[in-house]
């Protein structure tokens, strides 16, 4: 704007000087009429084009004034130039108005084209982003398809849980910490079975879940938390008890019909990290995983039925012998100890004869419940009839004798009611150990069996090792 004003001043000054010079020359030299008209008209045209209508009128007025002076002082015919000046002024001004009109139309069309170009550019960018999102979605759903085929061929609960978690991290990504909880069907509570903890996250102390997991478990629906510190559903005081550095969370239940079998949870240290699309993908993955998880559970139950005793829930003899052989091989490789207990219920035939076979079943189940408390990493077995066996890995002879004595006392304290009569049951136990007694599997069993019968011969209700 400042530069334009300077240009106008220069042009205006040039026009003024031109008028003065031409007027001076006319008065001094008597220039003819036609050059005068031509020069003044040129100044008028130049001022209109360069200075605009307002300053052009001033130049016209100056030309009329000077020409009138010439007509008065020199020759009346100069007055005819005034008419010419007005005609030229009107013609040029009309042409300039037409030019401005078309210029404005062109400028408007240019602006319209620019606006349309910007709109098209914005739409192009939007479509480009949508294309990228669709490609990402396509890739995610392709991965989900691969997940389906793999999950359908997996019959291990641990493998299913691991595969669900790994694919949640692979498909959804942007996660600092990931957890899988499975439901303990007996206690009806969550239990952490698998986790992937990031660099800034400490070990997970809440093995049964926190307030968020309880919400998903009880309400049986997905959960999206954009910022745990601003979410009104979860008080900051309660969440501070868990002392975990997450800010955003998505969580989805593993549901079979209306039953929750587990929960998958992803966390990030930044707020607003997850979207509803992320939650939807996790929900789809959990739906697929829930079916496979249920199949794995049913498969495990089938296997358990094949290797466990239906009455006591302990292993059958054939499977137990296989486990015993594997444990002895492991002990040989790693130079470890292990022990074997052979257990028999004293006077079991008397319970059957006096109270009936149903009473005998009650006694067998009572002993199995006691043995389960001492299984830990080992295995308990109904060896046959009223005989039971217990495998104790990485257990010395001395420790095995102590455990056997604890089992004997625990069984003796059991109050068993048979046909409304409270009675107690005693057991005899034979103990053998590897490698103190033998390094051969069959001899380990035979020695424990011999000591069991020695305990019976010594009056029953004893432990012999």
C-alpha cells in the first residue's frame, strides 16, 4: 500500500509537470492546436489508467482549465478542445470500467477455482487418510482371519491364552502392558495367567485383577478408559491402591454364551491412546479366542477323564506310572532327589462290610482330599482298590517321611460320618526315595510296597521308610 501511494505521487507529479511544460511551450512558442489536444489527451488517458477515476478527473479539470486559459489568451478555437477532452475522458473511463468488470469476473472465477482447488485438495487428503485407514483395517482383519485358523487348531489352554495376547499386541499394537486373566471356576474369581509388561511397568502384584477387571468380569462387557485420572467411573483413591502407571486401557471379556471365562486387557502410559475401533478389534479377537478357550477346556476335561479316577479325581495308575518314569529321568539328568509314597487304608474291607460300598466310597474320597493338599508339583494316584500313591519331586527321604507322617495324622483327624455314625480312618504308608533306596523305577515302587506291608504287620497306622 505504501509503495502504491509513492507511485501515485510520482505519476501525479509527472502529470503536473507535463501540464506546466506543455502550457509554457504553448504560451512561449505558440504550439499548434492539434499537438496540444494530443498531448493533453495523452495525459488524461495516462492519469485515468494509472491514477484511477478520482485523480483522472483532476487531470481532466486541469486540462480544461489550461485550455480555457489558452482560448481566452490566444485563440478561441482552443475552447473546442474541452469537448474533445470530455469525449476522450468518457470513452477511456467506459473502457476502463468494462475492463474492471471483466477483471472482477475473471478474479472471481480465479478465486472460485482456487476455492474448488482447496476443497478438492482437502478431499484428496481426506480420501488419502481414509485409504490408509482402510488399508490398515484390511491388514488387521486379514490378521484376524489368520488368527481364526490358528486358534481352531490349538487345544492347549496356555497356548490359546498366549496366542490371543500375542495377536492383540500384533494387531492393535501401541501397548505398554498386556494381561490375560482366566476365571477360576471353583472360586469364581480372576487369576492372572499371562502378561507382557513394558519397560516402565513394574511387576503385576494384583494377581486377581483390580477394579477395572472386576467391572468387566461382573458387568460382562468391554471397557474403554481414555484417561483413568479423569474417568468418573473409577475413583482415583481406589486406583492408587494398585500403583500402576497406566493412563489409558481397553479390556474385553472372553465369553462363552453368558459365561465369562477370562479377560484380555491392554494398557498404555499415555491418555487417549486407544480408540473405539481398537476396542472393537479386541472384542472380535476375544470372541474368537473364547471359542478356542472353551474348546481347549473341554479337551482338557476329556483328557482328565481319560487319566483320572472318576470317584477320587486322582490320576489313574497308568498315567501316574508314566509321570513317575519322567520324574526319575529328570532327577537322573539334573542329579535331583525324589520320593514315592505307597498308602493303604487300614481295615478298608470292614467299612464296606459294615456300612456298605457307598460308605467305602466316602472313605476313599476323604483320603483323596487329604492327598490333594500335598500334591503341589507332584502327582497323586489311586493305585488300585484302597491303595494310593504319591509322587514327591525334589524331595529327600527325610522330607518325604515328614510329609507321610503329616498325611497319616491329617487322615486320622478326619471325622467321617458313615450312616450317621462318626468314625475315624487310619492309613499305613511305605516310603522309598531316589537315589537313596534305588535308581530303578520298578524297585522304587516295590520297596515302597514292601514297607507299606511292613507297616501293616507292625500294627497299622504307621509310616515305614
